[in-house]
């Protein structure tokens, strides 16, 4: 009868932030011993320490980007404890041109078993087609509830970056074909990578006007008017130089000018070949008439087939001086003076 017996008291987790709770353990005595039966025993006072803390957790997330029209990233939201009233969170982006957030609002129930179900928030990058660099964006979550502890959470703000995928570059496509000195045409197109903040002009001049001409001399892309991504065409025309100079390869550059500092000073590049149509050679006319031993003469004319780079001398002689003589003894054609195709 005089051996102590132990009573174990176990706290129960209620998942509510209900503070520390004081309670009493009451004892009722029953026995056939009339002296013990119904005896009064003092209550035992106990405090159950609360281990729940009101709070909201936002899961890990990656930064969305503008790539491919805008990438999507998500994170989960959950409560730490069962609220006494439903908890609503309203989400907003500080810059919806860079990142949007959905859904705009979520609600966690109270006492219905849904309070600890994570809810997913989606972040959507927005492609603004402008080279504006990575942008800082704040996402805010405003917490409201009839539960005073959750209502006191107020506004939660977390910052992220919208990753830019736009570059300030102008491009020229490969030339459509070779040009020929006979005057054939070829084209290439020019386009921008991103919408500039100011109009962009790309200028073109022939790298060798004796080989090709170009038109138009310049093209301009608009800013913010939807025309920046419309390709524009440059036409290249071969020029006949009458010189056997072989096929000529040319590098065509297009300097970029703009009040948009990201574009200003850039350059476009493309290459082409102007095919030579000139062949070195000597052209003869038919003899005007046969010669006769009585001294009757005949004549013929000579010219070059292409403009030489240096004067050309052609010796004229007879292989039978006892039959015919020729004069003059040589012909000389100039170079670059317009006389190469004059018959002599």
C-alpha cells in the first residue's frame, strides 16, 4: 500500500497556435473501504506547452526568363498551423511586363483538413522583345484572415529577376546568288534581333563600284511600331568592267546608327562573288580581198577581246616575204584608255 505508483501525462498535438494551455488533473477515489471511498484529493495543475507557430512558407523557386516567349517557374505555399478561420493570400507582381503571377489569390481552409495542403503559384516570364537586361521584380503576398495571428502576417515580399533573352544586333542573310559582270542581280535581307528604343538605320555602300552597285543606300527599322522585325531587302547588281580580272569576292558591311546606344555602332556582314565575264583574246576581221602578185592589197582589222591591265603589242609578219609583205610591223593597244577595243 505504501509503494508509489506513477501516472504518465501525455500532451496531444492539436496543430493549432493556441498558446500554452493550463489544465487540471482530477482524481476520484473508490474503494470498499468506507474510510477511503470518496475521499477528496487535490487537483494536479498542468500546463501543456504549445509547439505550433503561426507562419507561411514559400517554397524554392527559379527565376523565369523571356526565352521562347517566356518560361514558367512554380513554387508551393503552405501554412505552419491550422488556422481558426480561413486564410487568404493575394499575389501581385510589381512589373507584369516582366513577370506575371497566377493564380492571383489562394485560400486555405480552417478545420476541414485542407489547411496543410500545399498550393502552387506559377510565375510566367514575359517576352518584351527588347534588350533591357535582367529586371528586378517584387512578388507580394498579402495575407488576410479572421484568425488574428495569421492576419498579422500582413504583406510578404520576395524579390526575383526576369532573365532577358534579347540582344541588340542587326543581321544580314547570305547573298541569294553570285552576281555577274553582265549586270545580274542578287539580294540579301537585313533584320534586327530585338525591338530598339529608337529607330535603327543600316547603311550600305559598294565596297568596289567597279564590280557591284547596291540599292537602297540605307534602310531604317522603326521602334515600338511593329516594323522592327520586318526583314528589308538590299539588291546588289554586277558591273561590267571589261577587264579580265577574274571572279572578285567582296565583303559587304553595313554600319548601324541609332539613338539607341545598344544598337549604335554595330555592324552587319555578308559576302558575295562577282563573276567575271571577260576572256582575254584577239579578234580578227575577214581579209577584205585576196592579194594579187601585181601589187593588189588586201586588209583586215584587229582588236582585243578585253581591256588589258597593260598595253598589248602584237607583231605582224609574213612567213613568205617573196610572196607578200605586211604593214605595219606591229600593232599596240592601250590599257585603261578606251582604245583596247578600237579596230586597227
